[in-house]
């Protein structure tokens, strides 16, 4: 995890945000919203602090949040979850992923992910001394091929780690693919880990949690967080939902990673999970409009643009503009257009270099005026 000079290698997101601030370019690199989420949720955190919710919360999480997470699973997905035994609050989805992988993967175990993959997956598998195997997602739809998926799951596969809606590509796994993953997990005795942090941010497609598919519950660890849904990425309130024996394994690690986290943000996130349906519908609709604004701007500028079905990001191909190397293009983009994006190769092993060479990830979770300004600037390319 260190660079060849012995220094900490900054994540691609930190590097791109630093590039945006040093050049003054519009940051469509790191995926975080530039507007606050619902006022009730923010007020609830202030209120919790004022009421003295400032010491260590219980190890599994505040009762009010455990119950809200279980109630949310029932309300949106019809799943019955025991809040005391089958839920664990974590420091963001990141800690849930870390504690899951460190708790369940032994040296040499295979962990299968989709590729491109969120950067933390690769680093965490490395920390656990696991073996990272992948199934490619290719443009234009960025969905896994079922034959390749079948071939990739073996008796050595300990975890099948999926992410839908997907960062960085915006694809949403269809039910047939979820069912195939469940079938393969059963056949090879693998555990399914599903990262659903963008669960409420889908565009005219339903989010189907894999845990809701037949035969999945008993071998699935569902991970999510409040950061994306409530635009509170800095609060780092995440959770894992799983059969109690898996929660025990994850808690055993979590208690020594952070012990507990975010006391006043836990009741505030609980309040968010109970907001009326209109909040969730309008959050997705607002983001869909932003997707369309940025996508139209990128198309008008000459990029070939993907059509994400969920999440924060759109993939744009710079090849039609004459840029074959997206990494080089992204380094120059602040100067060329005053915009920052992330080369898709940052989410891939070198074996996918050729397929991703000219592809760039742009974040659209930004204010409409910012996206419109970005579109104008990109038009000058
Ligand atoms: N998984 C994915 C796919 C993400 O995009 C993110 C946020 N960038 C995370 C996990 C981390 O979530 P959190 O901030 O809750 O730790
Ligand atoms: N999830 C965000 C992204 O993909 C950033 C999170 C981070 O910086 N670690 O851009």
C-alpha cells in the first residue's frame, strides 16, 4: 500500500481532489455531493449533540439505529431482520467491508469482484492476504457475462463481492445475474458480500437486494451506509446486515478497528431511514436530472457516453475526441477544460488496460449550476 518511495500512496480520489483544488478546476473526480441533504437529518445530529449523545455508543450501534436499519429493510425490501443479532453499525460502508474481509478471508482465499472495482476492495483483499479474482464489466452496458461469472467462481472462492448500483460504471445487476450468483455461491460454498451504498439512487429501475432473492439470505452480508442516501458522506455511518454468525465474525474485527463510531450521527441517520417515501423518490429523481445534464454536456463535447442506471458516475469515452490515453487526458483536463475526472483504469488491474484506456469516470452528484458550467467548459475541447 506504499509507493516505491516509501510514502503513503494517496487514493485516486485524494489525488484528483488535490488536482482540482490546486488548479481551481471543477471537481467531477471524487464522488461526494456539494449540497447538504435533508434538513431534518442535519437537525437531528445537532439535537443529539445538544442532548449529550457524545460518548461511546453501544458496540453494535445505537438501539434506535439498529431498529431503523431493520425497519428500512422491511419497508423497502420486505426482509425481516433481527436488529439485535443481525445488524452491526460501522464507520461507513468502508469499515463494514474491511471488517468483513479481514474477518472472513484467510491467506490464499479467493475473493471475486466485478472489475472495474471500487478501490478499497483491492486494498482490503491485499491486507487480508487474499487472492483477488475478477469478472470484467465491459462497455457499453458494464454487466458481467454469465459464462465468465460461472468460470470465475470455484471451490477456492470464499467471498463473491458485488456492488450494485456499481461504482464506477453505474450498472445495476439484473435479477437473472443475482440469481446466478446465488446459485454459484451455493454450489461452491461461497459467501456473498453485497455493497449497496447507492441502493436509493437508481434511475427508473428498482434496486433489488440480492438478500431478497430465493436462497440468498443465509449466505449474504449486505453492506450499506447513510452517506450517499442523505448526502452525509463525512459522517461515516454504515452497517452490515447478515446472519448472526457472520455478524459475530465482523464484530470481532470491528471492535478493534474503531470499537464504535459517530454517536450523534447514529440517531440522525436513523431518522433519515424513516423519512417518507417522497424523500427517497425525489433524491433519485434529482440525481437522474443531474445525470442527464452532465451526460448531455459530455455528448455535446464529443465524448461517447454510457447510460448509468444508478449511482453517482457516468463513463465517457475520450477516444472520439482524439484522446486515446485517459490517464494522460485526465492529468491535462484541468488545463484543457477546467474540469477533473478520473481515468477508469484507476479501478482496474493492468489486464483491463486496453479495454479501459480511453474511458473517464465523471461524477454528477454536484449542483446543477456546477454541472452546467462543466458542460460549457467541456464544449471547448
Ligand atoms: N462502496 C462504494 C461502492 C462506494 O462508492 C463508497 C463511497 N465512495 C463506499 C463503499 C464507502 O462508503 P462509506 O463512505 O460509507 O465508507
Ligand atoms: N466513493 C467516492 C468515489 O468513488 C470517494 C470515496 C473516497 O474518497 N474514498 O469517488
